[in-house]
């Protein structure tokens, strides 16, 4: 908390040009940060600088621009390594996002390790991206998808999770923070339990990486993945972290340029990590700008970001609870950044459309987590999700707007 | 059909701000005859809407009669507008008539009909029924 008070949050907010936009003639209140974050001008400038001054393909040119692009491209890998406290840069694989990272693991790791009768354990909190790739793997191999249920407050039942682990469990894959409810899962315990059962572990950190300090050596998970666009970076770039000894034996996910050492029509030898898992010309510009986003977050400090966002969530939770008929979806004791709710009997779609008229952007629907909505027997929820550049005044506007919506729909 | 649309545009024209306009849309939703439980079946659900929208259609004396419902007011208001315009029209008019009311009543642009949104799906489903009834009458 002390750290948070030293930060000039208004000055930080001024770095985000989009936050000055108007929607329907009203100042934008952007509360859809769990879907994607906004970008500071430094990140936008990095994209412009790359395309204006040193756009070039990486890893192959001897000319200066290619050298410069390669250096910037690989500098991001180093920044991600430090961000995660990974042992080495080779453990950092660029993907197009969290979804692509999980698909890579389900495909390459799955091909190596999973056979009929094996089990993949997930939880009832998962985003579709951490369900469907495993279902596809199960269909291919005859393995079984097992789901640890969630409790009424939106926490994963740790007891059930522990009981469902068995020698058949090849992989336990779970989110750190739920995108639909904001629940923080006890990932350290879950990883330890899975390891004790002999399972591999994958942590979907898409909602955690923007808000939390991550240390993969402390976590000791086999895989961890997240997306740049939810943490101030551009769309189309994500990270798959994997322990070297787990990544090393994996068959390549895709074939093509960059991932090879030598190609003849008879035989191809593959490149070393990480390039072996990064076929083709990568997303150079967005990787470089993601590096700028990491610098930007590190300058503020993740601990400061976390403290600020917790204050915003606590304030919003207290304020919204004063509205008659509000039902909070997900009330786990440990939550981050996400306020999922129903406004009385109002359909979330109506709430979203009317809030939009007042310049307020929230997400409505199932948030790509249909099983979570089914668990609460609702068609979807309203979800306000916060980032450090949001303000208490914006929350006040949101609460007033919700009261107006309630009146209009009554 | 155009007279109905022009009348609706005039009605909305009297409403000054977005609150009144959406309030009127919600009133239209409330005035729409609800569907019976038997009519709220999966076959009648229009896919592609964020809320659930049901559309039932039948041919009576060469004209298409539409009934619709939704679990959300805004969607129900929108389909109520469509029902107001298309209900009781001939399949030919429904298929070839110009549907312009939503663009000109001052609701937000994301409610305008395009293939990717709820209104686009509603319009398409209404015309699909009209097409089916048209070929039925031509074959009869």
C-alpha cells in the first residue's frame, strides 16, 4: 500500500491516449480490461518506430536492419525471462497468444505423453482456451478429460482437485485467475498436489500476468502461458514458458522456416530451443512492442499495480453491493480485478447496451467460460474488470449509471 | 410496409435523447405478445444473438404472421420493431421491401443490420421464413 501512494496515477493515465476518447458523446469509462488492456503511447510508439526505422526480418539477414530487428526481438525474450524468473531464455517461446500456447502444448506434449486411458485434469473455472484443446487431445487419443468442480463462491474445490488426481493423470491444467469471476486459484498448492501425483502442470496465467508477480522457479510448473494484449502489449503475441527438460523432447508443433537446422528432401534436422517451436517469420513488431510494455509495467512495479487494482476492486465491490438486487457472481476470499454480477433479473445484454450509451464499456455474456455460467444457471453475467489506470471517479460514474439502467429496465 | 416504417421513424423522432428512445424500445418490447412455452423451442431460436430470441412464423391467407419473444428487453424491442414492419405482409414484400427503420430512429449504430450482429440474424431469419412460404405458395 505504501508503495502505491507514491505513484502519480493521473500522470500514468495520461500515457493512454484512448482514455481521452468519447463514446456516445460521453467520456469513455473502460472496464473491459480482462478482455484486453489499453496501450500506453510508449507501446504504440514502439510499433511505429519499428515499422518506420528498422522493419526487417529476423535471424537471417546480415544487413544492419535485420541485426537491429533481431536484437530488439530477442531483447523481449530476455525481458520475459526476467519477468518470470525463468532459468534461461530458451524456455521462453513466442506464440500468438495464450490460446496458441495451450494448443501447442496439447498437440506437441500430448503427442509425446498421452495415450488412451490417461486423464487430463482441469477445473470448472476454465476459459474455453483451456478446455477445448484438451478435449481435442482426448478425442485424438482416447484420454479422458476430468473436471474439478467449483464451490458456490467461485473457488475451485481443492479437496475435489486432490481427490481427482491419480496415477492416470498426465496433465493438470488450470487458470491462475479466473477471467469470468476473478477468483485467484491456490496455484502453488495445486502444482504441488499435481506433482505429487506424477502429473505435468500447465498454468493459464492470461489473467494473472497483467496483475501479479510471477516466479516460475518458485511455482515449479512445467508450462505457463499468457497473452501480451492483456498486459499493455499488442494483440497477436503470447508467451509459452516451459521447463527446458520438458520442452526439449517435444516434437515440433509446426514445420517451416526458422525452426530447422538443415533441410534436404530426405531428412530435416530441427533447430534448438526456442526457435524449434517457432516456425516461420514471427510477429516481430508486436514482440518488440511487448518488450516496451514489460518495461512500462516494471517501471510502475507489479506490486504497486497489484495494490492499486485491489483498492479499485474493493471500492467497486463495496459500492455495487449497496445497489438493491445486485447479485455478485463469484465471491471467493481472494479475487483480482474482476467484478462479475447480475443486476436483479435484468439480462446482461440489456445492461451492457444501456451502459454503453453512457460511455461505459463492460463485458456481457459468458466470457468464453460457458461451464462457469452453467454452474450458476445464468445465461451470462455482467463483468466489469479494472486496470491500474482506472479511477475511483470512474467507478462512481459506473455505479450511478447502473442505478439508471436499473430504473430503465424496471 | 414503408408507411409503417415512416410512422415508427416519426414516433422516435419526437423522442429527444437516448434514454427516451431506449425507453420507447423497451415499451415496444413490453407490448409484444409473448410466445407460449410450446413456441419457445430450440427450432425457433435465432442463432447469433447475445440474448435468446425466438421467432415463430406461419402463413395465413398468403401473408406471413410473425410472433417473437426474447429474454432481453433490447433484443425484444428490436424484434418487436421487425414484427411491426413485417407481420401481415406478403412473402414477396418481405423479401424485396426496403428495411430502413432501424437506421433512422437514432439508436446506436451497433443495432444497425449487418450480418454479424443480432439484428442481422433476426432480419435474415424473417426473410428465410418468407422465402420458404413463397416457394410453398408457388409450388401449391
